[in-house]
C-alpha cells in the first residue's frame, strides 16, 4: 500500500490558513455582537416619553416633524417676502420626511432623562443641509435652517425611561445570599459588615443605620423607694386636715383652745392708738372754738350795722 507524503511546508501552510479563517470568523462574530448591542430606540413622535435600554440611541422619524418643518419654513417666507421664489416650504418638508430615522439623543445610564427640543431641532437642521428649496444665497439658507430648527425646538422634546435600570441597594442589584434576598435573621437590612461601624447617613449595604437612643438622662423610679398610695393613706385612715377626724388633747402646740383655733370664731381687734390720731377732747375744743368765733363775728357785724 502506497502512502502519499505531503511536504512539511504544505502542511504548515494549510494549518495557518485554517487558523486565519477561524480567527476571521470569530472576529466577525464579535463585531456582529457589538453592533447588535448598540440598539436604536425609535420614538413614535417628537414629544412624550420613549422607553429603551441604557445606552440606546433615540431617534425620531422625519415624517413626525414634517409639518413642523413646513410651518417653520413658511413663517420665514411670510416675514421675508422677497425669498418666496427661492424658499420652498413644501419641498423642505418632503425632504425631511424622506430622511427616515434621525438620531436625536441617547438613553442615559440612569432611571430616566430628557432630550431637549433644541437637540431635535439641531438634528433636523443637520439633515436638511444642502437640500433643495432652502434658497439661493448662503445667508438665506442658514436663516431658513435656523428658522426650521427653532420651530422644531419649540414644538418637540422627549423624556427617556430606562427599562433595565436597577436602583443601587435594591434586591437584585448585585450579590447573592443576604445581599440579594433582602437580609437574614441576623442581618435584616441585607447589608454586610459590622453595623456598629456605620454612621448615620452613610451607605453601607442597603443603607446607613442610626445609633441606639440614649435614655440614661430620663428620670426613673428606683426600686424600693417608691411608696404606693395605699401605704401612705390606709383605707381605714384619715387624710391630713380632715375636720371629721377626732382631735387629740385640749389644745395645740401654742396652748390655745378649740374656740380660738377655729376660724369661724375669730373677732377683729381695734388697732393701737398712734401719736398722730385725733382724740375726742381735741375734737370738742375745735367745735367750741368755732362757736365762739361765730358769736364774735356776729356781734361785730351787728355793731357796724347800728
């Protein structure tokens, strides 16, 4: 039996060829996967909200801004009548409608974001550069594009919502066991590490913890010192000051009797006489002096009249 011998250089060349083909196929697969991951989310209109994955490109159809572009160009013609023959609003509107999808922004790496109307207007103006119906002069073309961009910016604006966003610290954001399941019996918060090392407001695991409350300054009853009301005032006893309670002895500490101690028998006493008080003899002397003075005056008047 004859066996065909293949030279060594041919064997080496075949091996290199197979390796190159495999490398090319593998590289093409990686490139295809990278292109597929950069998806484009198409918005139905140039206003409202659009849902997509974080990092996706957001685009709007040219047909959704067609009438806005037409109005912007027509407003410019109405304010510049001498450009009516070179600026064609209908042609400009048809041109933007035929541009297909226009990239206007991107879904951020957050729960949501916004795409301003100015970004949509800038994308529309870029797509219309060099189109027919913008005018003859370069200055007119730039003014028409500015008018169209301003009209779109005034009427458009999008809100982006990331459908694959997961807030940090929530179950499912990462990790296994207690971190992903929301905690265990010994670690209810789902965080790791010693909770005593966490400060208020710091993020550790699922969040910070507040220190234990200090109740040492609150007044409390010490065991053995508090006396129950039943002990202080027995059921068969009397309260202090009870008038119905029997009086022991015939007098108090000052030796006074019950008739003086009772408030109902108290009598008012005259105040002591002071040195400046007017006594009865002096009052009688003043009255006598007044009578003598009146008699003298009467006698003197009668003599004068005679």
